C-alpha cells in the first residue's frame, strides 16, 4: 500500500539518499547539501535545530529583534542546563523583512537544507498563513510564535502547526471588555489604526464586539493613516475637534510612539480616553508622554509587574537577565518567544515520555503539541485541539510612579483565556455577535499597582 | 552553426536548472521563483531597449498573481488560469500603456510607479475582499484536470516556468530583431527621426509595453501558483525596483540576461540571508554596486567578455 | 443648513492649517531631490536614506544635549547642525566616490547606483542606531502649544508644527530662490540645469556645480529628516517610505523646479488634509492622484519646460 | 509642370525674430529648388513647417493639392514628403545598414514582428541605396562611429530609402569634405533625377547651387527676396551683396 504512495516520506527519503550519493559529491558548500528528510524512524540528533522567522529589517524589527534576543538568551539557558533530553538546541534565524515569497523559500531551505527539527514562525500574519499549509506538506512541526490573525485555525485545520499564544480576538476583546467596565458611559468612539491588515482586522473585531455588547455607540471617525506614517497632526486635529469619548488605536512600533507623543503634545489625552492594546511595547520609549488613566494592553498577560504570576521568581529572573544582557525591559514579543521555547521543551518532554524516553519522530512531536499545557513567564498556556493556544490577557490603566521612568499598569485585569477566546469550530465574527452584555459583570476584579 | 550552438546552450542551461533542482530540493522552489521573476525582467529589458525604465512593473505581476488567487478559488486549473491571468495583465497593460507611452524618461518611470502604488493601495483598501497585507492563500491548482501531489506539483511549476522562459526569450529575440523591435531601440537614440520616417514611436513603445506586461503577467501567475500566497507587497515600488535591479545585474545585452540575473539575484539573497541575516540588504547593494562599477554589461556581459578572452588566447 | 456650512468652513480652516504644516514637511523632503535631479539628472533613491540619517543624527544630538544637562534651546540649532553635518560629510563622499564614476553611463545605471546605496545605507543605519524607534522631542516641548479657536472650542497646536515647520520651509524656499537667482553659484546651477552642454561651453565648471548641488541636496534631505525627528519616530524603513513621496513630488513639479516643488507640496499637503477630514480612505493615494492629474494636463510637470529638440 | 508644394502667406516668429513673414513659394513637380540666405534667416524653419514639425502662426501649405497644415510629421511623410537634417538624425546605436533598412521597413510598414529587419529584401534594397551613396563599405559600422560627412550622407540615404516624391534637404553638403562635395552632390542628383524626385535644399555653397538647382529662392528677413534660375539670381547684385557676400558661401566661392 504505502510503497505505491508517491507521498510516502520514507520512500522519498531513500530515493533522495541515492541521488545524493551520485550527485551530492559534486556539489560544494554546506548550503547546497540537501537537508534531513522527514523520517519514520527517529534517531536522537546531535543537536536540535530550530528555524526562527522574525523581522530583522524594516519597521517590524522593533518586535523582531527583541524576540530574537529573548530566543538567544533562552536557548543559552537551555543549553547551560544540559539541553532537551540531553540534546543541545541551536537557533537559526531568518529575516521576514523581504516578504512572503522570499519567506516561503526560506522556510523550505530551513527544512530541506538546514534540516531543522522544528520552526518558530512568524511575526507577520501573512507569513503564518503562507507557512501553515507548507508545514503540513513538509511535515515539520511549526510553532506560530507571534502572528495575530485569527483566520489561521478558524478557516483551516492543520496537523503540524500550533500557536503558542492567543490571537487577535482575545487581545482586542479583552481591551473592549475592560473599557466597558472602566468607562461604561462612553457614547462615541474614534479609531486611528494603521492602514494594513492588522489595523483593519482589529477594528473589525472591536466594532463587532462593541455592537453586540453596547449597541448605539457613535463612531465619530475611522481613520487609517498610512503604515509607517510619521505625522499624525491632521488626525489629531480631527480628533480634537470631534471630541470622541474614546480613541482606540491598535497601532504599534514607531507609529504608536509618534502617535502617543504627538497626541500628548497637543493635549488630546485630556479630551478622550485612549484604548491602546499594544502600548506595553512602547512604554519604555514614550515614557511619561503617555499620561495616567488610559487603557493599555500587551497582547497576552505579559507584564513584568504581573499582579500574580505563577512563578514570581521565574518572571523576575527572566526580566533581570534580559535587562542585564540587552539593557531594556522585555516586551511582549520576548514573552511570546519564551512561550514558544517553553512549548518546544514541554513538547519534546511529553513526546519522549510517551515513548518511554525514546526520541520522537516529527509526527510524534507534532502530536505532542496538541493539548499540551506548558508554562509561560506569567502563567501557563494550553494548546487547544485546533492548534490555537489559550493565553490569558492582561489589560490595565496607565499609572505614573516615581519608581519607573515610564508609566506602569494599575487596575490590572487578567482575563482568563477561555472567557475571551472564540470556542473551537466557531468564527470570531460570528461568535462576537453572540456575546451578551452581562459578560462584563463576570470579569475578574482589577488589581491595583503595588509599589 | 551559430544557431545550433545557441540551441545547445539553452538546452544545457535548462538541464542544469533541472539537475540542480533535483539534487537540491529546496532550490527547486527558489529557481521557479527566479524564472518567474526573470519573465517579468524580460519585459523590463524590452523597455530598457527603448531607453525607458518602468518603476511600476510589479503592478502587472501582482495583478496576475491576484487574478490567479481569485480564479483558483473558483476554477483551480493551471492551464486555464495562467493564460487568463497573463492576458488580463496584458489588457491592463494596454489600458495603462495608452496613457503612459506618451511620456518619457522620469515621467514614464514615475507614472508607472504611481499606478503600481495606487494598485497597492487598492489591495489594502478593499480589505474585505483581499484581506489586505495578510494576503490570500491559494488552493493547490490542477494540471489539465489532474490533482498532483505537492512534489509533482513543484516539478510541474518549475517545468512550466522553464518552458515559458524559453518561449518568451525566443519570442523577444524575434521581436527585437524585427523592424518594430529595431524601431523600439530607435526610440532610445532618435525618436524624432522615427516620426519623420512615418513610424509612431508611441505605438512602437505601446507594443513593447503590452508584451512586457504579458510577460510580467505570466511571471506573476507562476509566482502565485508557486508560493501559493499573494500579498499587496508584490506591487510595492521596491518590488518594481527589484525587477530593474535584476535587469541590470543580468545585463541588458541578451534575452538570457534577465534569467541569469534573476537566478543570481535569488541565490545571492538566499545565501546572504543565510549567512548574514542582519545585513542581507547591504550584501545585495554591494553586489549591485560592484556590478555597475566594474561590469556595467551585467553578468551576461561579464560572461561574454570571459569567453571572448579565452577565444583570443 | 447654515450651521452645517459654518461648521464646515471652520473645519476647512483647520484642515488648511494641518495641510500647511504637512506641506512644509513634504516640501523639505522633496526640494533637495528636485534640485539634484535638475543638475545631475539622477533620481537619487538614496535621498530617503539621507532623510533618515539626518533625522537620526538630529535625534542623537538632541539626546546628547538632554543627557548632558545642556540648555534645551540648543536642541533647535542642533537640527540645523545635523543637516549641515550630514550634507557636508555624506554629500561629497557619495558624489565623488560613486556618482562621479558613473557620470557617463546610462541613466538607468546611475539610478541603480543610488538604489544600491539606498540598500547599503538602510542596513548601516540599523547597525548604528538599532531597530528601536529613536526620538528626541525637546524642540516640540520647548516651544509649547498655541490654542487655535474653533467655534466655541479651542484646538491646541504645537508651536513647532504651526510656526517652525512652515517657517523653515518658507525660509528655505525664499533662500533657495534668492540663491539660484542672485548668486553666481546659484546661477551656475540654473545654467547647468537648463542646458549642461551650453553651460560647459560657457566655461562653467560642471563638476564643481554638481558636487555643490549634490551636497546641498543631501543637506536639504537631512534637514527634512532633522525637522521631522522631534515628532516622528525614526525606525528602519522610514527612508523607503519617504522616497516614494518625493518621487511623486519631483515628477509633478517639473524637473529641477524649486517653485514647482513648493506648489506640489502645497497641493499634496492640503489634498491630504482635506482627505483626512472628508474622505479618509483617499489619504494614501492623494499624492499619486495629484501626480497623474497634473501630468495629464501638463506632461512636463507643473513648472517644467517642454524640451523642443533642435533638429 | 504642376505645383507640388505650395506655401501661401506663411508667418512664424520666435520671440521677436520673424523667421517667416509672409512667405509665398511654389515648388514645381520634378524641379530642384535651392533655398539660400543668411544664417538664421528661417530656411530650416520652412522645412520644419512643411514637414509638420512646426506649425505656422498664419498661412497655408498644400502638397499635391492637399492641405497639410496641422498634419503630424508622420502623416506628411506617408504622403511622400521626406526630409534630411542639418544635424544628422541617425539611430546612433544601430549600424548604417540597419538605419537604412529601418527606413525601407518604415515605408513598407513595420508591423510584422516575425521576420527580422534585415530580411533579404530589405537588406538588398538598403544596400542598393547605400551603394548609390558610396556608403556600402561602411554598412556594418555603428552610426555613432562615422565621421561627419558619412553621417550626413547616411542621413540623406535614409530619407531617399523612403522613396519620397518630395525630398526636403537641410544643408546636404555641410560637413562633407570639400574635395568630395561635388562628387557627392553629383551622385545625389543622379539618384534623385533617376527616380523623378522633386527636391528642395537649403544650401550655403553657391557652386553647388549654381550647378544643381533648377531654381533658387533667396530667403531674407522672413521673405522671399528673389526667385528664379540660378544664373539670374546669383548674379543679382543685391543678392550678391546681401547673401553671398556675407554668407559662408563666400569661402567656398573663393576656393572654387
């Protein structure tokens, strides 16, 4: 049966080895050598190679580079502790900057030439969408470590891809719920999002949720400035004149810094309450230009002053080590990267335990990720049967203290993942419409900042 | 004798591509992409003959790629989608061409750039249809009704790209040797004379423009069916700049230049990215700079100079 | 009805204010490119990188001033210093080492030299300044805000946006016009812009004019970046986005025309502001729509002169 | 003899300079008409107007009875009016043969993308034309490598290859070495006479004018100052003083 199947990986591998014997010798350079093929029988490798796709160029490198730094630090820590099952781990970074067509080629190279054992991909949602089917085709376990689009597991089912964090729906919904409780009387809202998929998608989620939970809110303006815009003065003037009760912006990176700073210079923060679900990653840079009393989030429950982390020592050690090595507070992509690394470790350990210590095949490793529960720096994450991670969300209110040169969170609400995540088999936009206003009463109590 | 030598060279090159792709599986993908881009670059070369540089040809590549993406959701048949997407791109090229062939030099280049950026914005704006920057994932396409497994599909796309490359390279050569192709080159040096001989420079340029968009369309179609994911970044101005980059890298002296350049470009990028993930742009920039400063004829020119020297020796 | 109209008049006024300050930044970005194109006939793709570097240098100077407890007002002249430094250091180096060598090559090769330079500078920036956004907003804070009345309401604008940006742009425009018309060096630039061969025949040292113009263009790009640095955040890739906009301005303005760049910048600035107020979805494509519209009516650009070839 | 080209009341001014200020001129079928006059008088402007490159501010131009005012150069050349240029307008990156063949192709229609430009028929005809101008040895050379005289001839050869009924030539002998000049013009005249082409040429060399022109028109101050057979016009004292005496023709006249 199986020998007739052209897709049989073992058969292909055997064929390739003979090809390699005849032709491989003629090829020079390690990059030209074909990599490890998917194998049915697994032998313990000399090292675990992990392909990591992240942004090393372009505007999104503000996330990509801290993510890589976290990976370097954590891989070092794993190796110092003796590796995973006694095998050292090695990261191989690739840049997402050049775009999807290049990234798809890089993915193939990582699998077919570098012979990586698993991949962490990616920051860009487009890259995640493009590589998940490829993971199934090449049968290589792939952890989606940072991308936000909820489409991946809602539109398709994949065997080899798993997301080790939440997605856009819980990230945005929790900010909306927080707003509904903190400022239940708001009557108008304006949105200023970057003009690209995330900006559009996140507004769609927010609006759909808002219309279900608090119908009748007036949408004062929907502004989508160019991605990478440096000047928001026109948008700010518009908002100053319109005086919406709430200004939502899911903008990030340099764009968010500029928007916050320019809004602050022109006292827009005094007229409207801001909801900034990604502000955590900009806090250190904008400093106290971001006034107290505005709603900020971190794409997950990532916060170095998390009110009740599962393992206080772990969080403190990670934060301190990261600061010592890279001279900055770890922001959410560092947490996301940590989750991918912890998931990898937990996944291998689970797969080996299931085999009584034997080394897992790719398929067995992939199987281990389904339903895996692994620790994060602040709590723990469970990978659902559809591959989506269940990650708590933290939203808080900005607060100024003398202890830090930047705002910190107070009145923090940690949303349990189950509460804000679309159930398996449902689409976010449909599910959001079914939400009932009484969900707000069931929210956990906010926890104030403790100096 | 000379023709036989050329045919042999083409067959050898094609065989080399296939052998490399067979030996190094991951390069099969890279080579297919390179050939697809080479097709679009062949169009750039055509316009370069007229002394015009389009900084917006990625528009046609992206247009065809999106045509494939939308088409594949309905009729996932490669042999139907490819010609349709390419002809669609050529029709768009005709429409745009009627406008832009009235302009020369920087105006020609910038209008092309502007239109491709408008298309880029449209892809972003019609978010509900295009999913914006997240792009559209393509289902696998069939070949003459056959559902192929991914491995065979990869080979089929490479062979298709190879066939199209050879076909269009031959076509462009015939075109360039023909009176209209020679008149095209006349636009670069003495367009006014063409008018005084009764030849419309604009119409000549339009013919080249439409042909170039047809090829860009074919390239875009192959690209889309190979990466199986399309995003608006395909039509961003830097993507067009990349096509011009490849044209110069390969050398504009021969129809082989674009393919040579595209393969060299993709390989350099892949290797640079693998060796210095942080600074691959710098490596590419340096390579381009060296080529322009020391081998303005591009790789093709370099190769010819080498062969010529050996013959003399 | 009347109330609606009066509200819109007010809005138009606000939009005009925003448009003006945006036009000032667009002008600052594009005018140097336009000048360089006029003389060298090269569309300098690396112009965007020079913009970014100017911004980074200004921010670095600003942060230096702040961290060393120097008086905050120094951050204003620091903007200018950053521009001069960038222009004086990078301009001659690029012109002498690269552009001079491809002077007699085909235009597309010259253009690609700058494209290659753009790629190299893009990564160099990253090596020097890292990937985290860099900003120094001392100049904005220093000058504070101005309340502009809006019906019964007031709208705070930063004095920087309202006065410094348009002020510098106007001074630059007038200064350039004066320089090009009244000084010997300026007239040589104009002569070379209009007819290189004739200028050479008149004994103008085209090589020197080229060097001067390119350095001035680089300094203007850097000044644009420096002026943007107190409000914008500098991140990798900011150059690539700047350059497309400048391209559109240059083609719309007519080659080498300083006044053209000013008028085009105004069109784009106001057009964009009105778009944000009344049809936000159009904002991003405004520069291209203006360009296509202008070139449909005037194929040589707003202020360009139709070249009639002598035969 | 019938009138082939007829201009009536042509007026055009550049800035303050009146290049044409009421020009009336008829070119007869089959004749060789020379236009002489001081530099910058507007002789080239006449060719430019007759070929549609410039539009007169007032006046009429008819060719073979058709009003050609407002037509583009392309439309006019298709009616059978070709021209050559004072500064040779060659495709500098093409060979001389290709330049000429392109003219042959232009006449035959270029829209046949599947046969090469140098198909046997075009090549043969181009070579024939070049041979008549003595350019055949240079056929394989790139046009930008030619000397001034050869460029000039190639330029005219291209116009001739269009097989015009009327050929307008702008200083056909300027740049041609004076030793070859007569031979060149001899050849040219023979070629044109053989094929019955009517020719108008702007010329400064009075010997050339005297030997080849059927009629001479003197252009000065935007008007036709004299018109007639060469022996009559060239001996007119006013013309001798105003045109020949100060024109560059003087040098060659003295040399002859």
